[in-house]
C-alpha cells in the first residue's frame, strides 16, 4: 500500500501533526492497515473537511479512505444506494440526480465522503425536517479493532456510537443510504432580510415549517439596534413546471462552476474587522428585502464556497477556528447574549450562519438537539480568542447546549460530559470494542474520548 509520513491538518489549518498516511484500495488492504497499526493507533480520513483535529493522529497512522470509492448498487425505484465509504457526496449527486434522486442531507460542502458523513453525523439546512445524515442510513459495514467486519443497523448500540463517533469505533467500509426524490436539479428559493436577531428568530420560528431547507447568514459585526441582522434564505426542490422551457429539456442535469483557486499564500490580516465589516455591509444591503421563487442551481444554493477551491487559505497561514454550538428551545436568551458578546468583541466573521434544529438524532455523540445553532469562522490569530471561546463554552454548557466535535479544535475536556450526556456509554462501548485503543486521533487524545 502507498504510505508516506506527512503533515496532516483539518480544514481550519490549525495544529498540524505528522502521521503515516496509508492509502488502502481494497477492504483487505484496509483490514491489513488496521492490523498493522503501531502503538499510536490509527484513524480513518476522508476528504479532510473536518475543521479541527478529528482526522489527525500525531505519530500514528491515518487511513486515507478515498481510494474506496465504488458505487455498488442503486435502487432507482426504491430510492437507495449502496456505496463505499470513500464515495463523496459530490459523486453521488453526479450519478443520482439524473435518476431523480438527491442525497438526503448535505452540509455546506459536497466534498464530504459517506463515511465522514456518518462519522460526523452531518446536518444540513433541512435538519428541522429531515434530521441528520445517520437518520437516512439503513446499514453500514464497520471494520472493528479485532479485524471483524460487522453489519451495523439502526437501533443498535454500535450504530448509535458510530453515528457522530468521529471514527473512533472503527473504519466504515460501505453504507446503504435512503435518498430524497426530486423532479429537477433546481431550487425554488425565497430570500428576505431580518432587521435584528429577534426579528430573525421570529421569522424562523413562525414560518420554517413551510420550507424543507432554511438558513440565515448573520452579521456578527453589526451592533446596537442592528445586532444580529441577517439575510434569511429558504427553499425547496423546484417542480418541473416552475422551470423555464429551456431548462425543461434537461431538468435533472447537474452542473457546477469553479472560480480561480485561492492563492497558496495570503497576507496575514486580510480578514480584519475593517474588511469583514465592509463585506458584511455590502452583503446585507445587496440582499433583497423580500424575493420569492428565485430559481437557483443546487451548487449555488447548497455549496457556494465549493466554487472557490482552497477557500480556507484566505485566512492566512495561521488558519481559522470554526465555532459551532447549539442551545435548546427555551434558551434563546443564551443565544442572544452570545451574539451580543461576539458583536461587542468585534470578531471578524463573514461566514456566520444561524439555523433551527429539529428532533435530536440517536447518535450518542451526535451534535444536533432541538433548538438553535450558530456557526462562525474566526481567524485563529485573533488576540485572546482562546480565552474568549472558553467563556462561550461555559455559557453553552450551562444552558444544556454543546459544541460540534467535527468543527472543534480547542474545547477543554472537562466540559464534554456536560455537553454530551451519553459520553460514558460511548467510552464504555469503545473500551469493550477496542481495549487496545487501536482507533485514536488527536481529537480523542485531547478530549479523553
């Protein structure tokens, strides 16, 4: 198997660590790689879109699973697909959309593998309707530390530990996923402005049930009466009759576009309070006060940043922290207080989104719970950032909320049990299934998982 010692980092480009990168091309090679792990263990890695250190393993092995990328079977009548864990959501869209099917859940990038989608139990703009990715997984095959390949189904402890378990129960080899039927590859989109955070939350609470997909970009540099002002974007898959005649000839075609890649070297401080403040002002003002029924292609609606390769470079060599938390319904004052604190501190974030979550998902370490989730990107070089986020963690934990492990790079382990009540169950199952600690990562060591 090809293998090299390389420096590995998450999408946020913070805290790189050196590991031996192994590239299995068959299930047998994956099993051989697991059996051959040294004292530092190993962890599976997909396309590297976890923001922090979940798919890193300093001094150990990292299994690059992208070589296992076959689509084995598609049930075009029943709406299911059986594929390798290394297949990306992008590839599934290319293959499935012309057949009238769409992935059930997609995050803000389509460059995520199916295995990564289960391991992080990803969520999207439709969580209030569809839940997270694992809710649509009918079964998966898991290579465990003892070398066995187990078929895992919903409702079992191993399924619930693996969904959101950040790769620490084993290596996912294949998965069978239930799909979403669509008639076109277009979205019908409604856009409106919200004047402040309370206005935004009221609009989301009152009318989200009308839409399958809903998300709000929020201006975290706005202050005073405009604190939390936002652009709210919601929509659903467009029916055939909504398309112009020219588009009806190929209603299910999947087309993407690509802008020039972000340069390898970006000056530090490019995303300052001044530049981000200017961007946020322009972005808010250019948004329509209210527009309904706009037709957008799937990539434009779901994955606008995918059109800029290596966009994470714009934060400079220091990288960035993506901070995402959720607090439950009835804890809106905590959300308001955190937004005010971020605004008053002038954190330069231009990628900040607010969404509403629906019912919690079964995974023991799954992130969503019914309530409000805010995600924001912040340059890692911002002075005092670590201490500030530690304070926010305390507020979130005290409100019964949690941070998202797939995006975390700096949470203190002492808060984890308060955020994830099934943590002890996860640790116990992991100790039973993997007593030698074969599956380990920088994240698991940092948080004592």
